[in-house]
C-alpha cells in the first residue's frame, strides 16, 4: 500500500514539473543559464559611452538574473554592421543589439519616419516622441518582425563632415560625394542638397575617406571620433539634420525561451540602460566637438539652417507611402 502511494506521489510531481512554465517553454528546471550575445557598433575603448553602456548592461542583467543569463559583449561591429546585427536579432542568431534606426527601416519601414531630416525640434523632443504612444506604436511594428524594443536610445546628432573644403552654406554641398547610410531617406536628403550620395557600410568609411572615394560623410561627431575619422576629416558643419535613434532590440525568438522572471529582468535592465545611454551620448557629443577642434584642428562651421530645412521638406511626400502613410509623419510631428 505504501509503495503504491509513493508511486502516485512521484507521478503527481512529474506532472507538475511537466506543466511548469519552464517546461512548457521547452526548458527543464535543470536549465539554469542562458547566453545573451550583445552586438554594437562602437565602444571598444573605455573612453566611449558604448563601452560603459555595454558593461553596465552586462553587469545589470547578470546581477538581476543571479547569473542565469550570461551576457557576452561584441563591440566595434565584431558581428557585423547595423544591418547585419538587425537581421541577426530578427533571425535569433544575436540576442540583442542597438543599431541605428536607418538600416532598421529596411526591415521595418515605419521606422524611416525617425530619419526624416529635421523631423525633431531637438534631442529632448525626440525623446518625448519615442516615450509617447507613437513610440509604442513603432515598437509593435518592430515586434511583428521579431524584434522586441527594450528601450529607445540615442546615437547622436548627425552633421556634415568634409576633407577638402569647409561648408558655410547649402551651395557649398553641390557636387560633393558624401558617404551616407544605406537608407533611401539619407540618399534623397543628400540629393536635395545637391550632393552625390554614396552609401558605404560603416566599417568601410575610414578607407573610403582616406582613399578619396568620398569627399566627406554625414554622421555624428562622437562616432567619427571613435573611428578615428578626424585623421582625415578637416571640416565639420553643424547642420544637425538628423537625430539618430538607436533602439535597444531583443530577439523575440530568444525572448520567448526565457522564463517570465528573466524576461522581466532583461526588460528592466535594457530600459534603464537605454535611458543612461541617452545622457552619456549627449555628454560625449559636446566633448567630441571640443576634441575635434582642439586636438585635431578641425574647423567647425555653423551654416544658417533654414535653406537646408526647406530643401529637405520637399522629400517628405516622397517617403509618406514608404513609412506607412502621411498619417505616421503627422503623428510624429504632432507630439509637442
């Protein structure tokens, strides 16, 4: 009789274990550690915000999960550029990244609205847009493509940088070959300014500048400093046309394998990290401009921006259908 009761007890315990959330997700109770590969484009040295942020994220997640998630960091585009890491997150070969929204728009077209020139009044306005219902709507679009938004962060304010001549006004852009991201928005923006857009992967820009393949580039001063572009770049025009957004994206394929408590820990850590990166980038940008000017003898110019804005507003209708309709653009502009 006692023997039969023992068998019944063992059977009952087995059923409970099989029906537990971890078992239903395909993981046994004994499975205690998950690996989280985090890929990002910069930050191989301690003086860059991405270095600090990568290590902060690693420590935060590993502490919150009590070591059940092991975070492996891959800075400086070790696993590919923004486009490759975005696809990796979507396909589940990379667990997390924070790519620029431009290349992401090739997969989630609605994100293209974030890269329309002068769509934001300033950096703080960009944060208000992303932290609103509008940002939640974009996050749902990303989730549908297998990328969960852990937080909206900042890449930097983008400027025009040249190797041969300074840019004082819009007319100075005519005929210049300028490197841009692999994004239709950036290409059309450069055409509107009379320049020749030249899409080149981020990891190949230094070579393109040094060999004269392009006359300059459109990017953030902090990013150019990190990649040693000021060895070649001699002029920076503070045009501030695009406030580059870097969403912290998590692979939904990987996410669904995590127990609920680990999902919550990852979201908490990435949300905190995204907010911290915003402030670090703002701080670093100011320092980067000063370093470019004082240590690299880069000439800084401040063009009158109204002609630049007027020229780029003309491309908005061209992208309305691509980004999901004029309604998407209007929603973004409506956030105060």
